[in-house]
């Protein structure tokens, strides 16, 4: 079976930076190293770090004195960072610089008296971190959800989760423009997510099936799978090559492979090798 790999499949710049920082920290640290939350949303990378002795802490309170703490790519809350620093822990900030952009806008706009709307998933660690920088009222709006009544609000500022699909941001900004006197919109969607989504769309339109590779907890991988599914119903989301089922590819001549920003190259390569080794299709 022929395999076409998306140009942007695999680690984005921000994830590579955090993963490299984590392994450099392991080399350099005199004592134990822990990450605050899973450093990226990929179970295979977390397993490699665990093999190096790096445990995941859910909260700073769980971390023993003398530990070097690496902050995950998605960042953490302002309070957790303050606790880590007040306890004198060595903190390596692995937050992607693009995730710091909505954090900074939320802080600045709420200080300036704007009601802030964050378009994204309120349970996602990136959004929990971003919201923690608000110094006034903030509303988190999941993609596609209606904008609630906000009585008395005149000035509104809108930011987006870095992995948000562009149309979801556009819809909220458009609705705000009609309902409020003053609207400040900050497009904080990461260019990598945009580019990866465009590539995935182009790929899905030209192949007979698509495999999207990446962690199930990875928001950007799930978005890629949703985008591909719309254009190519024979889309499958897998974490590793072991999950591939040959019956999915009956009649398929060309399969496209895309991968989330937190999917390591070695996992993508494993999927490509397995697909290439599958016998040429005979048709359903
Ligand atoms: S997708 Fe963008 S925001 Fe997210 S980690 Fe990668 S570079 Fe940073």
C-alpha cells in the first residue's frame, strides 16, 4: 500500500523544545526530576521519561524538596508556579512560548477592565493556565457553544486556545462584534496548528483513507482526526502501529498519514512502516 505522509506530521517546534529541555534537565540535575502534569500529551514519551526516573506530579504540593520541576508544554496556573517558587524548588519552565501569549493577553485585558472570553476547552490544562492569569471576570466558551448573556458587559476581549479551529474563533469574534460596544480580538491560534490542519485537509482530500497518529488526550491530534473525518470517512486515530487493523484498508491504494504536534518521529515512522508492509489491497 502506498503511504503519503503529511509534511507537518510529528513534533511541533514547541513540543520539541520542551522535550529537549526535559532530557537536558535529566542530564544536568543533581537530584530527582519531576514534570508538573504530563510534559506533553503522548503516552510513549511519558513512558520513556518514566524509564529515566522522571515521575509526573499532578500538583506542586506532591513534589519533595530538592526536586527539579519541569513545567509542561501547556503551562500551568499562576498559583502553582507561585507555590513552586515559594517552596524554593528549581523550576524549568517548559511552557511553549505560544501558550504564554494568551496568558499575557488575558492578564493585560482583564487589568484594563475587559470581560475576557477564552474560546477553548475549560478542562484542558492550557486553558486552566490561561484563565488563572485573569484579574477580573472571564468566560470560557467551548468551540461551537453559544455565547451566554453577559448583562452589563460593554468591553470584551477574546482569545483562543492555541489549537482551536479557526472558524470557531471567527464565529465568537463575529458574534461579539454585533453584541458589544467594544471588542478586542487576539488570534492566539498557533500557526503550527493552522498549518497542520491545512495539510491534513489537503491530504484527506486526495487519499483513500487516513491514519492520524497521536495521543488520545492530545487536543490537536483529535482536531486533526475530526478535520480528516469530515473529508474522508475512512479516517482512523491511533496511538501506535500496534492498533492498525488491516481490515480498515480493504480497497485502499493510497493511505495518508498525519500526526499531532506531540507525536514523536519514531512513533510516526512505526505506523508508516507497518502500513507500507501491508499487502496491496484486493478490494472489499
Ligand atoms: S502546537 Fe503551537 S502552541 Fe502548541 S506546543 Fe506546538 S508550537 Fe506551541
